[in-house]
């Protein structure tokens, strides 16, 4: 089970390989929010999201012989990119299983990172069976997107940085809002802050209609979303918190916050204007919650967990929330 | 005259106040460029450009009694914002003289930073005379945008950071390309690198038709632009290099690089996609030069000097260079 020792060990393995992302703030953003907002800019992480941390942590923790055989990830998104680059920089192979209808640019990018992309037909092929066949035949190691102790430890390194950077800014008490899908980032950060910044409490942020974590935290047991699609926050539409992540979230986090797609878009527009960073909708929900939720304290820290947004979605944010 | 000692002293005054901006890179951007590009992301600096460094350096170097009387800047752009916030954080007044036809949002933002904005009519009033009257009446100190030794020293702190961050990344030899208007940033960085990274050489980047620095470097004397407007790179359309900056540029920099507005827009689109940062056109010319100039070495460092772009201009970059 992930603990502070594992997170610190992951941080040592990531040092010099993952980027220490800045904790940004902007006076004009604070003026809009009516509170002080510090933003952990993981959109500036290698591959454009915090997922590189978890990928690096898991791959670097493998014994060299296992690593040399290669790793496998299922994803057309941020986790795939993070695993692909982390594997390539370790000099080992990565196989990414992607649906054949994934955007061509994502397939091309994953290949440019050095991964072998294997496409499967969502209608006629079983992804898990295909993955199991590949791992058996080639001796690949599956890197899960969040329910893996070393992945959680890797994401937790962002929490160690938040604690240190906030302390340097004179902040030791704050609500920390995390963009939450399966809960790997939220759990990792919560574990890190429990030890390193006990004056901070973690609250998760999710899109409306996909608030499985908020409901699970209220119920004290894992709840699932009713649907799998229907929000622009595609990066965090996970069906439920993980078996490994939920006990950590349940012990350390809550209550969960929920934002609308429009609030996520407005947060993207404000981040564009005042922080000059590019956020994807799922990476903007924590900022949206920090901006638009009632009853928050004077200082809020939030994760900006990813910036891999397609231009059309970004145009919507600019068109709706910035005057022409 | 600015020298390394002054730059180091400015860095000590800026520590904990200005942001140490990251030196970003992206494997997919390198694949597009065909070379390794490291990018000093000053768009992430407070107020969205490197100008905060120079403003802070100049204001912090004033004796307290002078500072308490206040500072004055002429500008509707990045220099005004940098001076306004630097003055406010020193607890002293700032007066910003802006043309009455400046965009309302810029006036409002400058006021939100805490400055007193005085508007003047470009047609009927003489800015310099008005400024002289204000400085005399109120005892204000004029902070020039580039031709001031302490401003150059402040911008040079970005050069100290480049040297250290590049060294940490294993890079000691590179061409360093700077976005160049009046030459404050370029001169400051060149002085810092002369001492701290002697394997690096600085080349300036400018928009086509506004290549006063490139021509001045070729001629060995200050040349002026034929026109004052006509490029989207508004932040760097200075008529000529400065009396203080040019001798430094002439000794340490060159040859100057020139890019088209379309190349600047394309660099903005690539920075959006691969680095998840927002650049303004004038802040993207160094990246454009790094991407599109012939005969560059395998490793290029460039400044991304500002990100205060209006949404319409940003939309043009997305629309022209990213497929819908």
C-alpha cells in the first residue's frame, strides 16, 4: 500500500526526469475569485499532464529484467502518453492499446514518444483479453492508470512539491482541490500532505453527473457513475474510484466538489488570460471549483492536472467567456 | 553600466518575489523542429512577461524615500503591468500614463494591480511633457522600459536562470535566441551568459520589417525602423535599440534573426499544443526563429517572453495552424 516512504522514494526516482512544475498565482485571478488561489501547473509536466509522474514511478520501480521486456497501457489519453515517454526514456519498450477510432493525432503522438501502438476494434475485440494475450506472449507488465501503489506514489510527488512550494510562499493552511478521476492524483497528494502539510485538507473536484467520488465519500463506500460519457471533461470520466485509491480518499479527503462543464470552460478562459497556461476541461475542474464554490477558505490550492485539449474545445472556452 | 555584479544583486533582490520560470521542453516539439529546443517560459512570470523582473529590479534599487514618492511609467503594455505590480508589492505608488484609446481591459488590469492610471489624448497632448510635469510636481521617478541599467540588470536575471537550468539539463553549449524590442532582455541575458555560460551565444529575433536590431548589429551602429506599426508583434515594435542596450548587444550578440508574423502565429500554435503555454506574438518570435531558421545548431534555447495576447489574435493562430 502506498505510504509516505513510497512517495519519497518515487520522488527520488523522478528527480531530474520529471519536471518540478511551478505553483502559479496571479493577482488578477485572485481579484476575480475573491480569494487567493495557488495553482499546481501539471499541464506543464512532460507529456502535458501529471500522468508522467505515475508512469515514471511505476516503470522505474520495475526490476531491470522486467522493464526490458516492456510495459503495456490501455489508453488513448494522458496515461498512455505518460507511460510511452517514461518507457522510452528508460530505454524500454512500451505497447499502448488504443481503440481504432482514436484521433489520428493521438496515435501519431504516442508513436513519436517511441511506443508501439496496437489498435483494436471496440465493437468486435475485447481490450482486456487482447491485453492479457500480449502480456502473456511478450512478458509485458501492465501499468494501470490509478489502481497501482507505485502509480499513486508517483502522483503523490506532486503533493510533496505542493507542500514545499506553498511553505516557501508562506502558506501552511489551505484547502487543496484536486481534479479527480480514478483518484490516483488525489490519493497521492492527500498522503503526501497528511505528512508534509497537516494544515491542509484535500477536496476532490469532478464534473456534474460524474460525481462518483463525491457520492462515494458521502456514502463511505464505492459508488459508480450512471453513464460513461456526456461531459467535455473526458480525462476524468472514470466509472468509480479505485479499490486502492478509495480507502485513502475516504480517510483523508472530502467533501467532494462538483462543477459544471460551463464552469470548467470558464476556468480555462481565466487560466488563459491570467496564468497564460492551456488547460483541458478535466484539468480545469479544480480551478473551476476554487473559483465558483461557496464556503471556501481565503487560500485555496488547486491542481491544473492536464493541458491536452483539442483546439475546438479550447475555441469554445475563448468564444463563450472572452469578449471578441 | 550594467554588469554581472549588478545582475547578481538584482537576482538577490528579486529572490522570493519574481518567479523562477521553468525551462520547458517537449519531445514532440523537438520532433517538429528537428532540433532540441529549451524554452524559458517568461509568459509564466508575474504579470505575464519578463518585464516584472526589470520593474522590480529598478524599484527595489531606489532609496526608500524616493520609492515612497512613487514611480512613473509610460506604456499600455507589459512594462506598465510589471511596474504597477512591482510598485504595489513594494507598498509604493505607481502612476501609469496610458493613451486614452488604450483597451479598457488594459486600463482596468493596471488599476487592479494598484496603479493610478492617467489617460492622455494622443492627438492633443504631449506624453513626455505630461510625464515631466508629473515627475516634477509629485517627485515621481521615471522607470524606462529598457534604457535603464537596473532594468537591464533585472532582465538579466532570466539569463542567470537559463545558465543554471540549462547546466542542470546537461546543456552548456547552445544558441540562445531572445525576443528583442529595445534590447533590455537581450542585453541582460547576454551579459549574464557571457559570465555564466560562455559556451552560449545570443541571437536576437525580431519581426520582418521591424529588424532595427539585426540591421544595427550588421552596421555596427544604431539603425531605426522605417515604420512604427504594421506587425502583430506589438510588444516588440520599438523604433531602435537603446543607447545603453546597443553597445552590449553589439559586443555580445548576433547575427540577428527575423521571422514573419505567420511564423510567430505558427509558433504560438505549436506552443499551445506541445508546451501548453499561451504566448503573445512578440513573445513567440524567438521560438519561431528556433523552429524555422536555417543553420541553427542542434540545441537552441529561446525566450518565450510574454503571454498577454488578446483572444482574437490567439484565435487566428489556432484557426490558421491547427486543423478543425
